[in-house]
């Protein structure tokens, strides 16, 4: 199951964030993988009440007004009505994807073809992130009493600094981030951080992941895994110096899904980052994540 809207797209001109990847991935899933339209769910924009579960009212007012203030100007994105509306819709998509993953009669897995904006703090924007959709999705699922405990598995190139900060004192949300250490952002403290040296490739990366992830799942016993499947640990990414291959990243995805599914833990997936020299490489990495997700989906209604 996928959550997606063409309205996730907003004009960014020559910005390094490849926002066209959302449309390209959706089209490839339809045309190449044969995913029927019935498996694509259209999101609703996040409500102000949902946004305020994570973000401050003052920051939200600035954002809705597209105001350049100390709270919005830390973003590396332009601030326009179109971009803000896309961010709000994207956050709503992440909330809906979490709901779909948790449906007792569903597949136990869902992806927002978007999301993963893990640098947005409660009171300010940062990086390419205006709204922390990951934190919003978890807070909404807790508010709706669908879950008690969650595990964030953040395998983007960059540390999930804002989600680590947001949940720092919440014992029911375990934050795990494996990222390039010497790189943006200024680090916050996750429950488990694995900061990687430049040049780390498939073998060492997968060795670390396969060692720690089962232990976290067994010790924390989450009701939901929130998986940030960033494409930017890729060896040809413009912003990073990790050296994972396309196949290594697919094995990373397989590890997350297989270990979660072994324990019958639903997984909601967010695309997060990806800045390869060729947008087609980024789309292929995300596409492979989709294939691995579908390979691990349970048959709806059969548990």
C-alpha cells in the first residue's frame, strides 16, 4: 500500500532536492511494477491540531503566513505558499501511511511516497524540512491509541537530529540513527547513534545493521517501526561520502523489513533523502525499497 499525491510536487527551480522523484517513482510503480491505482491512497493535508502535536503555534503561524522569521529562515528551502502546502499534504500522507500500516486487516506495511523530513524541530525549520512528518505520524498514532511504543529506524545519510530531540525524553519512542558522522547536521542524542566514517561500504554497513537491529526490536518491542529509507548513503550521492551500492541499499531495506516482519511489527516507510548525480539512480534506489516492502507484505486478513 502506498500513499501519494501529485500535489507533493512544488516548484523548487534549481534546488538540489530532487522533488520530481515523487512523480517518477509513482509512475514507475504503476508502469513497471504494475501496481494498480487501488493500492495508491490519496492523502489529506495534516490538520492544525495534528501539526501542533509536534510544532509550536508560533512557528506554525510563521509557516502558514510564509513569513521569513528566525523560525523559518534556518530552512534551506524557499518559503512559498505552494511549498508550504506541499509540506502540509506530505505530513498528512505520513500520518495516513502509519494508519494503513497499523490496520489489523491490512498488509502490515505502508509507504508514503514522500516524507522523512527529520530535521524540522518543534519551533523552527532546518535543512530541507519544514514539518517533522515522522514525529507527527507517531504522535498521531499515540493520540489515536493505535500504538503505545514506536521505533524510528533512520537510515538516511544524515542523523535524524530533530526526531532525536523531540523524543529524547519519551521512553516509548526509541530513536535509532545510522549516518555519516562528519557531516551536517549538528548532532543531537538518539537512543542509539551509529556515526559512520567516510568510505564505509556495503559489508561494514550491513554487518552493523544486522547486529543491532534485532537487538533493538527485541528489547524495545515496538508496536510500529517508522523506517526512513534514505537513498543518500549511495556511493554516487552528491552530499555524502558513504559508499553503499544499489544492491547494498536493497539489502539494507530487506534487513529492516525481514527483521520487523519476523516479529509481526508493522512498518511505515518514508523516502527521506537522496541526491545522486542522476535522479534516475535515486528513483531506482527508492523503487527497490518498494519492491522489498511488497515482498514482505502479509496477505491482508490473514495476519
